[in-house]
């Protein structure tokens, strides 16, 4: 790391002076940030004989994943069994196989050289950078995207879990932030990953397994509480998502057993769809049941958003699909970007956003005041409520229920990525109960989500405590 003469002016970390050395090949503020420099130099100056600061490439092999071949159709069926891990599947320090898309063996053969195995650590290197996770399960094959770096420890002297928690600590995060570069989209290179500095317990001529385990044991007494809190929070979210179906009870007579094999007599209409999804007999059964209940098509209840003009600005607050939590139907955050780079939509408070891309996952949100004026992915379609027959809260709730998501699942089209078209969205059948039932549904969902939020907030506080404890035991 370059030796830099720093002077911070008036205790403002954004205002400082530097002397550039010959080793520096970057001139941006993130590279010279004295807060990051001082924290890492503190580890370098630490005189403890039982600690050692090494580059990640010394203790692990780092490699990248592989993009799916051009034209790949992501459509899960009986032949799609191999998990393909994306950046969005890295959550809560784990590689989540449950959320990973599944690809068939034919596609896997084209990328089979890019594999994850048990105890591999991954780091997200595009978009949301620096998120770390570990693959806990023992799987035969597991492919992964080029937006992830694989970290495979070279020997048993370093525990995968210890390295994982270091990468997730403040020392790991400030380095991945510092090494990230880009204009339209930040990226962390594999070479930068290799140069991340890792602070490890050391004894004799090797890294100390015993000290790593001791630190982990103390931290995991807290992390177990975090895991329990998150499970409780998830249970309340699941209960919230089931309220619409439970209250309306429309599906009592529906055979939910999926039918993958069927015969279909096609008509001679050249405009009719020939794909298996659309012609699945379960789709028609679903629609017949929904039509017996008071209903209207979505296009009769909403209208397109008219105000889509985005005012030029020095920076924009951008909401991409990955910033939408499909479990709660809310925007998590907006990223600040200098340029948009492609077509975007304007977010207006009170409007409903529906994802065209894989809508059956439940990415439907109401734009809150906090995100009014943000810009969003063109994969989102903004609508304005245009009817007194449904409340905004109920419409949001029912759009995220199985009554709607199942309809959308059968309406998907596309080659590489499955989407739903505007006509299919407008033709979606919306069951409309009386106002009292609508209000009860919204109130119950809000109550469940509020309890979930409270539990999750407590879990986040415990997690911060665990991270502080990890750093304290490692450094003090």
C-alpha cells in the first residue's frame, strides 16, 4: 500500500490533501480516502506477534464465474436441475441454493469449468459489491455467474468461516469499497480481490486454527440469536403473503397439482400462442375459478403513468430490480449514480410498479414518499390507481398473491429471460371483495409486516454487536 502524506481539513473526511507517490495509479477520492488508509495502516502497525496481515491470494485461489451462453432460455422444468448462482442469491452470508435459478445439463456442459463446491466463499463484484457468502451444502454441481468471485482456501490453516466473517467485517468492506472502480456501474476486479489484505491469528510458522475457532465460537453465540430472529421474521412475512388467499378462499376446489404433460388441440388463429405455458390446462382452470368471483381486469382498475420525464441532474437515485425485496414488496434502497446509461422510468409517490421480468416472483411495490423522484429500471411498469372499487393497499396485496402470480406464471414469454407483456398485465383478472374485506386484508398484512420489521431490527442490532465483537477479539 502506498505511503501517503495526508492532512484532513477541519475533521471533514471528504476534504483532505495527499502527496501522490509513484506507486499510485488512481487519482480518485475513494483510493486516497484517509479513513480507509488509517484503518488499514493501523493493522500494519500492530505489533502483535500472534497476528499476521497477508494478501488474500496467499491463502486462497480466486477465480471468476461464467455468463450463461447467449440465447439461453431460463425456464425451470423437470430437466432444469443444476443451480446457477447469481449475485442476488448471496444473502445473510450464505449462498442460497433455494433462490438460485436451475439450468439443464446441456447448458451446464458449456460452463462446467466454473464450479462452486462446499465451503467455497463468494464475493459479489458487480452492482452491490463486497457481499460475501459461503456455500454450506455439499452439491454435486453448482455453476455461478461472472458477477461473483470464487474464493477457495488453499489449505486447512485458515478456516472458511473465519475468512468469511473477516470479509464481512469493516476491514473487508472498506477494502472492497476502495478497490471498486467504474462510471456507469462499479466493478471489483479479480486482481483487486486477490490483493485484499486479510488479518489472521498466527502462531509459529502457520495460521492459528485454535484462535480462529475461539473467536468464531464467541461470535456465533450471538449469530445463533440473529438466525433465530430472522427465521421468526420470515415466518411473519410468509403469513402476510398468505392472507389474501386465506381471506378470499377462492381456490378451495382447485387441483394445485401441476401438469407438465398434456395434449392440446390448437385452433387455426395465427395470433394464438403455441407455447406450453400458455396452453397448460391449469391456466384455464385457474381463470374459470377466478371469473366466478366478483372481478375486473387490471387494465380497468389502473392507468399508465403519464409523468415519465426525467430531469437532467448531476446524479440520480436509481432503483434496479435487485433493490426490490420480493418477500415484502418494498424498495430496499436507491443507488446514487452519475449517469443512467439506458432508458429509465420516473418513480412517483403512490404509484404501483410491476416487474415485467419474472413477475411471478412478486416484485410489485407501491412507491413511497422516500423514493418519490427516483428513477427506475425499464423492466418496471408504473401504474396509477384509477378506480374506487379497490384500495391501493388491497391492489398491492392481491397483485402479490397466488391468485395473480399464478396467472402471470402461465403468461410468460421470451427467449433468454422470461417476461410478461403489457396486454397480459392489463388482462390480469383481479378478484374484488367488499370494502370491509379489503380493509381487513390490508390491516392484517400491515400488522404482520410491522411485527416482522420489529424482529428484523432486533436481529440487525444483534448482528452489529457480533461484528463489533469479531473485530474486537481480532484486533484488541
